[in-house]
C-alpha cells in the first residue's frame, strides 16, 4: 500500500471510530436549530454534504459546524487537534460549497483539511 491510500484508509477508520464513539443525541445549536444533513449514529458529521449546507439556514449551518467540530475534535482524544472557529468553518463551507460540482463534497472532510492548516494545540 502506498502513502496516499494508506492515509485515506487510516482517516476513514479514524472517522468511523469517532462516529461510533459519539453515539447519542444529535447536536443542537444555542438557537435550537438542528444541523443539516442525514443523521447517522446521532450526528450529521459523517454524511452532511455541500448540498445539505446550501439548503440550510444560518442557524442550521452553525449547528452543523458545532456537530462536525464535536466529532472531529473529540474532547477525550489522546491528541487534541486544531479546531476552526465558527467564522472560519462557515467561510470554508460557503466557499467550497458554492460551486455546482461540489454538491456531494462531505463537510467533515472540508473541515478536517482546513483545520490541518491551523496551529497545533499543546
């Protein structure tokens, strides 16, 4: 296995473990809005796509960011990865989801790749 497929497989396994560990209630924002996208194992993070993002209201989009952040940046993980602010994530999703060809892009992948450019938390 070369580097790229191995990294993709590792990312998929890690995300599956994160999604399974997050069983429970679906995230809800301070406004009471529900995140956009299909719920799987109590979260929209694994399945939310740009098409869902584009259909959502501002409050639903903020709830989606919160849900994805909670899944990607688990509190009890051995290493704490960098998190995007609401404004940063909103801007990433708005820009990436603007193009018609981006309809099936997964939001958690966009989030994780953008967060990779943030400084590490020590």
